[in-house]
C-alpha cells in the first residue's frame, strides 16, 4: 500500500476517516478497483458495506460468491433526499461494525438519475460532508467509484475537491485537488420562478402558513399523500425562524421543473453544517426541525451565513 499523508479533518486536525475517490472507465476497471478495495478489507478482517447501482451490484455479486463479510444495501431505501445519506451510512456502519470491527464502505451515486441541478448540487455537498461526519471514526473507510467514461467531467472535478484521497492502479494517494477547510463553496441558489407567492410571518402565523402552503402545493399538483408531510416540515422550519431569528421570517412558494418549492428566509445563522443530517438522540431536547424536513421532503437546500442570514428551501416533486 502506498504511503500517504494523513488527510485532515475540518479545522486542521488529523482525520482517521479514509475517503477515496475512484475514477474508473467501464465495468472492467470498476471491478478491478472495487474488488481490490474489498480484498484489502477481507485480508484485514474488516467488514464491507456496498451501496452501488443495481447493475454494479450484479457485477460484484458474481465475483464474490456470497462472501459473508460483504453486505449489499439498497441506497434507494434512504429516499430521494441526499440529506438522509449520512444517517443511512452511520446506521449501516454501526450494524456491520459490531464490537468495534473495522468497516469499509463502497458508495457510488447514480449521478445520471439526478432530478435537477439542485439535486446534483446536494449530492456533491453530501460527498464533502462525509469528511466532517466521520472525521474521527477510527473504524471506517470509504471508496467512491465514479465512471469517468460517460459522466459529466464538471461533476468529476467537483467531486475530486471533496475527497482527500484518490485511488489509481490499486493504490491510494493524497488527492492534490482536495479542498479542505471549514467552508464549502456552494452553488448559488436559482432565482424564484415567476409567479411566486410571498408571505411575511411572525408568532401566531403558523396556521396561516400551513394553509397557504397546502393550498399552493395542491394547486401545483403535489400528491395529496405528501401534503401532510409538507405541512409538518413547513411548521418546523417556520418555527425555527420565529424562535431563533428574531421572531419573524419570509415565506415564498413557486413551482419550477416539476417541483414545488417553499423558501424560508430569516436573519438567523446555522453554524453547524451537519444540522439536520444526523439522527437526533432520543433524549435530545430540540434540534429536530431540520432533521424532520430532510425526512419528509424530497430535497432540502440550506444556505446560511452570519452576514446574510439563512435560506431554507423545501422541495416536493410533482408528478410530470
């Protein structure tokens, strides 16, 4: 194994989490790299969790002959929102790493199935957040295959900036393109699509907000089964604005590209980029609003700075 410079966790401390990008071209290279990663794990007595598209799962299963230390999981069970994936990986790692057994993960996102530019942006942000979420995990490493043959090269460059390590020819090394540090370079939010509805709110307006959003969402074609979920998410985010941002905020709603959007703006600041991504403790008081929004909505975008405040966008897919 090639010697590497240890990757750095956000804030500059040494990270124990080994996060590798594996650019490959075609099935043969996919198998070569992933099987090498798996065999390293098996030789070291480690467990392996594999979450890749179904066609790649079939390729690996055919080579591994039901190896008991390798578990295949269905990435789609986490739902369409990338904001749920950190918690999903935490659960899979905990299940397979009983007794502090080291675990390796192989996670390949189906990038071509991204539903929108916003969805693609959140998928990339998830890759960056993995470095923070598992920075000090002594028992986990992750390989992220990416098909460089027919995928978007801009996405490949963006992903490269999110991975401290890169795998080539069966070995990993420091990725010179990795952008460490505490700040992530977000894509700018798209402008609201005309016509949009706007409502300022404060204490006592939650019922009016729910009614407004439910009516607009229904008019936009959001399925009736999703309306109660959206009402809960809207209540949670509006409540956060009232409690933590001076008692008021602004709501906008519109429909764009088969998606209904609710945007909340306020003057507050969310300091923790992991807010809403990790499952709250059962005894935790508060801190569940963003978590619920991620669980109930098809996508959640969060932008928050001390000088410009916070914007939270809730997306609900509308059947085409």
